[in-house]
């Protein structure tokens, strides 16, 4: 999607010299043999639970894909931990996830958030699982509960309470341990009683354990089987039972389904340097298992996931929506680092794309702090409170730029997933030689019969791939070869997209297109397929079975039984109209920016497409908009939703504003200078940099921050932005820690509505000095410049940014 501009002479030369890519003259022909038939469907091998709802809705699974109401289904799943976010904000946050194209919410049920003291369970307030599940149902979101008992989740002891860890063996079939797990499972089941899919509720799946590869006595497959039996006995009769499939996981085949993942960086690594190119950005044609995803245990045998491939679909649960903050590695993730994973993973055969995390959060405080840290022999040091994860929706609920990058892929899966899910990945003739091969084009083709989708990506985090220069694609299908485009094109570095081949349009076919299908809606009885142009690549479309093809401002020619459209300038008026089986249809080709700003809402039995560079999500009467860039809101809708708009192509454009608030000052006073930071300790399970000992934080620099009393008046929220440099930032209300942050470069942003009571008094910011010799990974562009032997702990600036809100009604 977003591309890296510009090509050097060296890059052009390397692209021209690529061997074995089918060079014919000045053209590089990228070929794939897609004649291989799909494996036969297998049902009944996987022993799942009740998949029929009281109204007859069905969820089922076979060896290749999921089905929803009997149709192939390719859902998007996003992780959101309810116990890490204030309960009074769940409704709004779930609406944001729905607007982002999420179909399923996944959430760990973190044991020590609910039973920190033995026998004392907490299921109210921010830990009210039942209310969270009911709100998922309200927004039409399905729910997968990850019941552990070990979650990891960067939580103290992986979520297992201290009183369990101290008294008995865990993660195995110790009878005492299983008795407490059984009690805990039954508590969870009681919270969601009546809310399972079979009851008409949203809960469709259960994940057992996590990152499990232990094979000692009473462990391994036997333990996972025992956990499933406990879950069934507790009442969890659901369509799906899953386990994580990486790091040589072990499980009883047929009883659970493995799910997979991959991350743009590995903050759990010990290295303080940039990592080699990640396999997350490489198409997969054999194993589904990515490399180390951070399991805290060491496997002693080959895992079960790869041998199970013939019997299980390729499902994902943990494709990083960002990465967690960890003391020794502090990556800053670019939006394209996330969006590029989607075409790569879906193009590799993934039929459930699950994010971890999609929504960030904050760790609650209990009798102890509840974060993972090396002081309790955890593998990682993480902030006490902050669990932002750089997720598409942040710790405080802000909708971030990465969300716009990934949403077109989500909309694509929702609209065309029934066609895509049965398709199998086909490897191109020429594959990259290794993960560090940045010259060979990376692509895949998923097909069923003569229809398919081409997946392409030339984005690798922190590395620049070569442009694909003067290329055409040749797809060998059972019915013959499809070659396109007519004239070779250069695909810029950083591009990542999905292009259709013989896509069904209902009576006509899109033989090929150099634009990505995004979604389809019916407007005034006309089926409209909305597509996205790829920057730097001319749009070319070929239709078969279509009559009366028209495209204003473009060229339409007949060739080999196809209507070929070229010269189209993308935009909200870039329409290709045609008829199929006597019905009027059209294609609308948006620019990349327009497609990324597109949200699809449902109101009054109809779809409404909204394009805006402002955050928005559906509300009871229409949609709510949020802006941190000013008090003026601009949006365009298809169809029109009221009066006062102006025509803009197929859309109607509107502009509204709310009262602006004057810029409010932040008063900052220095409390104390930093003392000399002690040398960074090396140790822990990773033998890497460990966070400072608690007593060392007394050497932090400190400032008093006074927030104006009216900072929350007339706005949806107000953001405190702290531009600091140091090691660890901590924000206190009095002596109570309210948030913390590992410095990684960008400003630290805190939403203040949550702390309306606390900001009536001055806050205190402390910054632990960052030593120049700290063996900590901070990306070069963000790393403070320091002299040898020095340290830095500075607050460069603090400011308040208002967040404005506008509610828009949609007339029925």
C-alpha cells in the first residue's frame, strides 16, 4: 500500500540483472503454475463443539477453512483485553474495532486479574467479563475467550496467581493444580453462561493454554487433552477449540486447532542491534510456523503443527498489531510494517487473520504489580502499567494511522473472503533465495479453478527492497494463461497489495485488474465494487461477460473477448459502468489515500461508505467523529446521508465544525536534577539488559506538571504530550503511579479524561537517566546523541492537544 518513493540507478541495474525471472527483452515476466487442484475437503476429523445457534446460524471448520452459515469465511480477529481498559469505555472501543473491520474479538481471561487472592474472585468493574461479552454481541462482534490458565500476555507469572506458583507445580497434570484450574474454568464459564454461540451469544471459541511445548511427565499432549476435558466439563461447548501453534507446540491432534502468528520485530530478543530481515515479510509455502515468537519454555521434540497441516486450516491469532514495550528492545513500528503482513500472510494461505494486540491497554495494580519482569524470573522486563503495544487502537483508545493502512484489507476479506477462503496458495516459479534476498519479487497466487487473487509485497521492515522493474504477470490456470498488464509496469519498493484474476462480479468477471478490490455496496439498486489504485502503477482493468462498458475519461477497447479499460485517473468519480445479465453494475477506483480513509457503516438496513481523514465509528443514530488535528470535520458519503453536501464524484461531501478551544498552557517546574545512573545490569533468562532495580529510580530527574482546570471542558478528551529523552518515564498523581513508559523516541502521549480527578492537583514526571553505554536497542533515528560516559534525562517540552468530537446523524 504505502510506497517508498524513488529508484536509484543501482536499484534499476540490480532489478534488470535478476536471474531466472523470465526476462524477455526489456520485460520481466513473473510466472506461476496455478493448475494444481486444491486438496479434498475433510470434515469430522476435528472434534469441535456445538456450531449451531438457536436461530440456525452455523459455524463449522474443515481442513482448509472456516464456514459461517454454510459459506466459506475469512474473518479478521483483534485482541482486546477488557481487564486492561476501563469498563466505562468498552462500548466505544468495541464500536471502533467494528468500524475498523474486526469480526472477532479475542481476549485473554487473565487469572491473576480475577483471583489474585485464593478463593476471592473479582468479576465486576473492569473485570466484568459478562458485560464485555454482552457488548461484543451488541456490536455484532464474535468473541474468542483465551482461558489459559497460563496466558503469558506480558503478565506476572503468565497470569497464574502467586499463591498457585508458590504452592504447586503448574502447566501440567498435577492433581492439585488441575483442581484449581477446574475451579477457575468453572468461574469463567459461569460469567458467559447463556452467551455461547449455541445459546445465541457471541462466544465462538476457546483457546487453551498458550505457547505450550512442555513434554515432561504429565505434560505435552496429555495436559492439553486434560485442559479440554476440564473446559468441556465447565460448560464450554463452542464451535472452536484452539492452541497456539508455534515454538514446537504439542497438542492432541483432532482435539484442538493450532493457530499461528508473526511479529514485525522481536522485543524479547537479547540483541541491542537491528535484526536481520524477518520471515514475517516472506510468503510461506510449506511450514506455517514462524520462528521464535517468544515462548518462555524450550522444546525437547518436534512440534505437532506441521504434521497436522493436512487436517487443519491455516488460522492466525497473533500477527503483531505492533510490539510490546520491553526494556532491552524498543522498536518503533511504522504503519507499513503492520499492513505489509496482511497480503503476505493471507497470500500464504491464512484463513483467519488474528492480531495481537489490536487494542492496547494498561495493567491494573493489585497486591503486587502485575507486569512481567525479570525480578520474578520472567523472560522480559515490561512497564508496570503501560501496555500500549503501538496497536492500531492505543492504550487510551486513540485510532492510529496504522488502522487506516490495514482497514482496506479487512474490508476486502469481509466482502470477498467467501471467494478467497477456498483458494489455495500457489508458489511462483522463482522464489527469493533467502530472507535477505531483497531483489527477487515477493508474491503469491491463491486460486480455485480459474479464479484467484495475486498477493504482492516489497516491504521489509527496516530494509529497502528493490523495485520490481518492467514486470508483467503470467498466471497458468486450468483454463489457460492469463497475462497482465498489457504494458510492463514498475512496482515501487514498499508496495503491498492484492489484485484479482477472474473475480466473480455476478454475471461478469473481472479478468484482471491492477487495482485492489476493497469492498462492495449496493447504492440505489446498483452493485458497486470499490477498488484501490496502487501508487505509481497505472490502473488497467479487463472485464469479460460485461456489456455497455463505459468509463468517462478513460479508454475502453475490445480485445480477445475482453473489455479493457486503461487511462483511468483514480478518485471518487473514477467509475467503470457496465451491465451483466441485464443488471447495472459499476467499479469505483479510489486513490490509496481515499481507500485508507474509507469506513463501511451499516444503518437502517443499508450500507454507507464514508471517506474521511478523521477517526470515526458507528453510533446509535449515525457515526461519531474524533479529531486531534483541529475542530473542522470533513467527510464524504455514498450514498448521501442528508442535506447540505456537495457532489464529489459518486460521493457527497460535507464539512462541519465544532467550537474551537484556545490553546491551554502546561506549567512545568523542575523538582530535581538526575543523579548518576548505575550501570545497566545484565542477567535474567535472556542474559540481556535488565531494568533498573527499584531503589535506582530515586536518581531520576523530576518535574511538576500543572494541568489547567478547564482542560477537559468542551472537548472529548485532552492529551498530554511529553517530549522527553531518558531511560524510563513515570507519571505520578501524588505518590501513586498512573502510567509509565520506556523511552523509544516519539513523544509519550497520555489521555487525561481517565485522570480527571488526579489532574486537579499537580502531576509529577520522573525520568530515569539513559546511560550512553546502555546495551539497549533504540532505533538510530530516535537514539539520543551522547558523549561517551554520559547520560541523558531531559524534558524537552510538554503540551496539551484537544480531541474534538462530532456526532453525525444518518437519515433512514
